[in-house]
């Protein structure tokens, strides 16, 4: 699916989170809590199922609380992505990135996932 201009979405019934193509990655990650003075001491593991330029679908334990705002770290990549909770249904969590990630970064994540699965 090609990238869709955000202005075109205002008149369309397609939600913004469906505007970008999602890629399966099934990659381990960490949710890093944003604490006092932006400290990042608390974290827990998750599984990143699908990712796009604008967000991701992750799985975590249904008992694990998810903060409204946090950082996502992808195993094998040392950058943290600022995120906001969009929706939660049991263990399936939909998150939005606070800024669109770079297309080259997304390509790197997809390639890394492919290389480790084969």
C-alpha cells in the first residue's frame, strides 16, 4: 500500500493508523517507562508483531500495565522510539510513534528481522 497524504485522510473514513503499510517483524523489544526528569530505569519485555512508519502492534502480558507514554526499544537496535498508547485489547497493544520514523530505519528493522528468521 503506498503512503497516503495525511490531508486526504480527513475526508476519508480510513483511520490515520491504517494509512501506512504495516510489516510483520516478530521482534523482541522493551517498553521503557518515562520517569521523573525523563529517567528510564523501569522497563519490561514485549514482542513487536508489526511495524509501520507511524506505529506498531506489540504483545505483552495482559497483567502488565502499559503507560500512556513510553519509549520502545527494538532488540538489536540501540535507538529508543517515543510512543503513545493508542489501544489495548488483552495482550495486543497498538501504539503510535510520537514522530514518524525514518524510512531507512524502518527498512533496517525489517531487514534485521528477516536476517534473524532465516
